[in-house]
């Protein structure tokens, strides 16, 4: 997947100046995606005096811990998100939690679209940043598809929409679930290669902001192996996290045609 990153990044146009000029709404499928996907960009926008709102869509309860109730996990992950956003210079009153069930967002498609429309009407963001449809994770796909539907229908108040890749950099997002090992590997390589050729990425320079971004991610202790009593979960692997600490963050501009068609 490092090769995929290099291929996408090599073609990316630097839009650091353009993407720091306006405020935005960040739609994060889970607590931590706001930091992983666009933490550096958020810092840039705040330093330029722009307003940033963050909406965490699911409750994050799927992170298991033997010694915590579901409610306890939800509370913990919300607290982690608020702390992380503070390191990105986004105040707590600019962070909202929509509370959809972690792992089952696709079952609430209509309610999700209605909630996004309400948020946009309330906040009037010039830009919306959302996870990429190519992420593969079912909650990420459900959220990205909801935003694409609304964009295609003209229901986002004219906001420009950008997608940020997260699980896009994990091979499981490209490998067909029911394919055999060899066939799945080949199909995954082809699909990822096609994406690298077809997606026109833009880049934002974050080389001077990586430490701040790391500090924000460190607030999500449950996601980096710091959740005491966790079972079957040791945190996001360092090899995966490396993708989010290159000198540039990558984004895909969503136009009307792309909104109507999957990657």
C-alpha cells in the first residue's frame, strides 16, 4: 500500500493555500478519523482564523474492553475526541457527536442523510470533509455514500466536498471479501492500481505540523493500544499509522459526476 500512496501522492496537486482559506465541517465516521484524515489541515485552517466544526458520526462503541460497559466506552471515546480536537485547536463546543451505532451505520442511511442535511443547514459550512468511499470499512462507506447522495441531489447548501482517505491505505479495502487468497490478492492489486490512475488527489503540506497531529492522535489512547482491559484489539498498527504522518495530507475533490458514481 506504500506503493499506492506514492502513486497517488506523485500526481497530487499542492493546494495548501487554497484549502486553508475557508472554514469547514469535518464528518468523522469514528472518533479518531478527524485526526487521521485531516488533522494537519484542521490545524492550518484554525491558524488562518477559519472556523472548523467536527461531527463524529458513530459512537465508537465497537472498541472492546473487558472491564468497561458499552456506555463507558462511548463516554471514553467522546472524551478522547474532545481532547484530540483541542490539540487541533477546535473547541469542545465545535465538536458534535451524532451517536449512530458503531459498525451499523449503513442500517441508518435515511436518518444519517437527514442528520447531515440538518447540520449543513445549521452550520452553513463552505466546505465539507468526509472519509473516502474507497476506504472499504462499512461505516466509512455508509458515510461517504450518504454525502455523495446529498451532493448529487444538491442538498449540501453549495458546500465544496472533499474526501480524505483512511482505510483506503489498507489492502483489505481493495481485496474482494469472498475471493480466494490468490485471486483476491490479484483483484485487490488491480482495483488499487485503477484507483491510483483515476483519482486526482490534492495535497496539503503538513511537515511542520506532524508533531501536533501526533499529539492529537495520542489523545485517542483506546485506538493506539492504551485501553486497559481491551480484548482482541491492540490498537491501530504503527505501519498503518505511518500513512498519516507523511509530509502531506491527501484529499479527493468530489464533483457532481463522482458523487453519482462509485470509485
